């Protein structure tokens, strides 16, 4: 009988099933083998040098191949990826890093979109050239250019072939813009050359008129300055061959094109070949991997001077930009400076001081230096499309702050004016009368009131108009319950006002990119967010601080969020960080809608309005949520749109007609459309072991629209709103978030939520210290958009409102949590509305420690201890003054409750063991002989009554007084 062939995968599963069966346990589910991926064939040598080879192969016949891996034994020598989503996968590739005169065996493996690998192709044996012959040292080098697109990147000019590859003419081309263009090759170390061969457009079978006309070949060892090695003008040939005798060996060579020879201004090079000169011995070379900007800029030819610290008139920006250019060109992996103070006085653009673009595998270590940026409404540092970059050990501040601090002289609450003097060392609020934002928006002037360094609890976030005088500011009547005349009347002379101008950029912003790290960084001021990470993935924030500058007397740090991941992508983490004194959320992650439904024109067609600048090309799978109920309405895939994707502006509020692959349910105007792809919903976001305190507005930690996230081990103290909030909000013009799914909130400590100024929020969106909710401007969402939220092992102490509230959630768990003393400030609960029964229900929930209003959520093992009032009895005389523990004088009894939260609303006493109770209104005098049993208790505004206290008194007055 023919034996049954099984894969290792099948065999292991079979053994596992047999073992479980023997133990009496149910078998596990057996998974099918992964799909078979066809292997590439016909691996062939295209070209070789002493340190590089170029290989070609016949493509795999499988349809979903996303990459090819060139392997040598167990080592992956190179990986070839798709150049774009719509392009063919290249089947020719050159790579370097090999040793001269060495024999290698290569095979090619195909890998599918699902990550499944083919078997290796048949191997090809190649022996590299020796160093004694002239070889093309550009082959497989690191090629860069002034521009490169997805289909014709720079590396195609050093892959050793002019043949058509995967249906694409094999060449590099520049953008079709006027001006000079260049193509650069890094060969790894300085080498002497004797010959250059340039294969132009005609060498590929293309138009001869597209051959490069005027160009230079140049050499450099720094990429900062270039030596001309040859100059060509008026060329019309398909191939130009040039023999030269350079005076030096160079690591970098480039072709610098001044006339591409055509009418579209696009330069085209099929191959740049650079041939070694074996008659000369290449100079010894030790790669430089680190540059100290304070010591090395001059010696390396990077800049005309070194960047010396502690020079307030020296602008650090051009020094750093030159070092960044050098690092990118040479492949430096670390830039650092001498410790000290550095000043950024100029701007890289209208809205930013310093910009770092496209850096990869680079660490910038500022050695715990202070970085001072001139304009407090601009981005301090913008990192654009960087990958695997680390920014570390820096302390960031502004020379002109985006806020000021004032001392109250007097208040006219009815006129909504506050008279002030400016604190020493701070600017007048008159400086903010004209908006300073580079974006043209007015922003908002927000005012926060402090007394003795603590927020005044009776006053919420105020908003000022831009018409301050030298001694008066004007508070806008925004109809909020925490900014009314009674609130303003609580402000006293001597209180401190922090006057913030929330407009402009973000102090440190990462826009696009992946795998980046910011660590050991401190930000002391921010016009809006201190840190903004936009569409980042695999990015880490570790040991970062957002706080008022120590020793400055400042009471706030950022004017808005401390650390914010906007439109978060997958696997970002904030850990071991400290956030204090922010003007909005401490740490926030969000994932927003793609668009809002405005109409339904056919069964499969919707009109939508773009949210911000979100994109949803054909093929995007989306989900819908009803704008009135929060009900999830299903998914669909975009198949067509008008205007076509390539003709859209991608501006906020752009109207687009979208057709889908299936009939749509009825969707009302205002419904939301958001991505189903978890990676576009912040999959794997983590907030771990951080400390957040004194958030002057909003929450300690916010997750909005995140999937499979984790909030664990954090300490949150003194927040204006919830300590932790997982939410989904819609029908708001400024912020629309998708539902949350698969969130774990575990082992966090929340103290004094809602006790840092009057909470600037209504009960619907800030009902508990730890809150999971969905809401609209008119109230709680009736739907259950959230799924699978777990709240475990958290400790909530002294919450101004409910301890834990989970609602609008399908599935979940609330277990092992401890709530100690809650609903301390019910008098500052705003927005309770509805019918009499609804209002009664809401107040019952407000006074509860844990509220769960979900579908199928489990609750167990939680402990709730309310805030009991405490009544103190004062007796005079304080101790018996007669024989045998008796009193010989009349006894005066006084009950006090002092200032406590929740506020005590009633105190009662009894002399008959609690059969009858009398309201306490003042001191009680015992002036007759006899034995007294005096019971008393108080009830607070949260409806909690303390345990009855009883005290005994025996009076034997001298002289005796009747019983």
C-alpha cells in the first residue's frame, strides 16, 4: 500500500489530536495547509562585479506574489518588493555586499500577499570577479536621485540591464520639471575609477530624442561638495563611453544633468556604469557612523563652522540641516551635539522651525540639551516620512510662549471682565489680540484659574475674546454651565490666570513614516499638542515628559493634548512617560471616519462628504454606522467613484459619489463611513505605565475608534474630566470617531477625576472616572457600536462622578475593580435632562459606583465603597469633670461636618436610640441631671448616610438640677 504523505504541519496537528484524545480532552481544530505558492524558475546571471551580482528569473505563476527573496543558503541576500500597488513585480535585481573571487549559490523564493513562501528555485552558482580586473563598481550600489517614482526608481539604473523587465522599460527617470536633475550612486567606500558608461533612453529602444544632452559626471566623499570628473554637451548618442583619470578616489559618484534633451524636462538614464581602475590601490577607509555637530562639521566639510552651544544669537537650524543632508548622503546613523543650549531663530517654512524629511535608520541625540525655538505658534520640529528614526535626549521650549500668566486684581462677574496685572517674566495678553497662527485660523483663547497652584474647583475652562487691554480681559459668554456669572464670582483677587492661545502648530510632529522612536524628551510648552504623531505605525514613545518648565513658575505645559496619535495606524506604544498640566487630554489615540454620508441615490450608491483629508480608493472595504442610533449597518467595498480617485482634491468636506459592491442598507444623512482594516484603526495601540496628572481640560487617557488596544498600569491623578475614556462620538463637526473593539483597560489607578476645576463637560460624555461610551450632542447613543471591552483590576479613588461606567458595548467584562469614594461633586454634574423618570434614573446612576448598560457584558468581583459623610461631636467640657465619670457642669454638644466631599446636606440627632430624629441646627445644652444617650448621623448630597454614632453622658450637677 502506498504510504500517505503528510506535511510537517499536518503531522504535528495529528499528534496533538491523538494526545488530547488520550487525555480525554476535546480535539483542537485542524487547520488546512497554507496555499501552495509556485516557485520562480530560470534564475540567470545578468552581470557581476567583485562585490555585487545582478540576477534575473522567471516570475512565479501564482497570482498574488508580493515579493521575491534572493537567498544564499539560509541567508536572505536581498528582497525585491512590488514598486507600487498596481505595478508588476520586478524579476531583475542587483545587490552588493559580496566578497571578491568568492563562489556563491543563489536561489529565489516567491512570497504571497498572505505571507506564504514558495519552495526555492533551482540554485545558480556565481563566482564574483577578483580585484585585479576592472569591474562595474556601480552595480548593486545604493542609488538615490533628486526624484524617483514607484515604477522607475533610481536602483534600476544600477541593476545591470537595459532590457524590459516585467513589462516596464528598465530605467530611472526624474520628475518632469524644469531645472537640473541628478542620479547618485554610493559604492560603499572610496574607489579609483577610469571609465564611465552611460546608457541613455535610446539604449532601451526608446526615443533617441530623449537621450541626455548635457551632463557632468562628479565625485564626492561627503555628498556636500562635488568634483567635476567630466562634462558632456550636445550628446545625441544612445550610449556614451568616457575614459577619465580622476585625481582622487571617491565613495559617491553622480551624473548631474542640466539638459535632459527633450521637451518634457524629464531626465532618463537606463544604466550608469562606473569601472574600477585595478592599477591603483584604493585608499584605506574606515566608515564614519557618528557625527558630533559641535566638533566635526568643519573637519568633514559639512559646514563652515561647528555648532557651539550656549550662543543665543546663533541659529542652529542651518547647521542641523547640513548634518542631516550629510547623514542621508553618506549613511551616517547617529548625529549628536555637545550638551548645552541651542537656539532656533529662523524657519524652514511658514509653519515650522526645523524639518527632517525622509531620514531612515538615524538617531539624533541632543545630549540632554535645551532647544529654544523662537516662535511659540510654530511647529518646533517636524519629521516627515521618516523610518526607524530615533529622536532622543532633548528639552524643548519656546522663547516667545504661546501663553501667559496673570494675577487677578478684581472681577466684575456681571460684566464678564477680569482686571489683572501681568506676572513678572510673562508677556501681556495684549500680544494675543492678533492671531499668530500660520494657518489663518483664529484659534481660541482659553483661560484657567488657579489658587495656590491648584485649580479653583468652582470655575471651569473660560474663553476670552481677543480684545484685552493693558489691565482687563473679557470672558466670552459661551452658555456653558461652568462659565456662568456665579462661576466668575468665585474668582478672587490674587488668583492666577493661565491665558493660553490654542492655535498654530504642534511642538514636535511626526507626519507619516514608521518604526520611529522618541525617547527621553521633555516639552515645556506647546501652542496645541506637545507631541503629534499623524498616521504613524510601529512607533514608540518612551520616557517622554510634557510638563511646565521646572523652576519657571509656569502652571501649564501644552495648550492642548500632551501626546496625541491622530489617525493612528498599527502597533504604536506610549510607555513610561510623564504628562502634567496639559490644556486637553494627557495621552490620546484616535481613528476617525473616512466620510459622512450625505445621501443615498441608488441601492449601491451613496454621496459622501470627506472627513478632513481621508482617502478611500477603489478596493477599500468600509463599515457604516447609523448617524441617528449608533447601530452598525454592515460593510461594503468601494468599486467606483465620481469624480475618479485620480481627479479628487482630497480636501476636507469634498463631496464624492461612491458605488459599492453590494446593495446598501438604508443610511440616513449624517451616518458614518470608516475603514474595516484594523491597521487603519490603531490596531495594537498600547498605553503602558505612564503617569498623567493635572489635565486642565478633558481626560487623562483617551481611546477613540481604536481596535485591539491596551491601557495598562497607568496612574492618573487630578483630571478635569474622566481619567480614562474609550469613546465613539459622531454628529460633531470637529471630531468623528469610529467605534472601539477589543480594548483592555487593566491595573490602572485613577485618583480625583473631575476634581481639577469645574468639569468642562456634560454627563453624557464624561459620566465616570473610567468611562466607555458613545454619544451625540442630544444624548447617549441608543446603539451598541463598541465591542468586547474589558475593564479589569483598576482602582478608582475619590471620583467627582461615578467610578466606572460602561455603555454602548456589545460584549465585555467589568471585573476585579475597586471603587473607593465616588460621586464627590454631584453639584458639578451638568446636562441631566429628559423626562422626570429619565432624570431620576440618571441621578440614580450618577450616585452609583459602577454603572453597566451594555449587551452581554459580564460583571463580577468588583468592590464599591461610597464616600460616607463624617460628623464630629464636640462636647464642652471636653471630658467629665465630676466623680465617677460624670459631669458636674452643664454639657454643650456641637456637631460639625466641616468642608467635605460630597457636601453634607443634613445632620440629625436622637435621644431615644433613633426612634425619633431631630434636625441639627445649632449647639445643644444638657442642663438636667440624668443619663443621656446621644445619637447622631449626617447625609450627603450623593444620598449616602453615615453609620449612626452614639455618645453617653451622665450629669450629676452641683448643685443638683431636676431630672
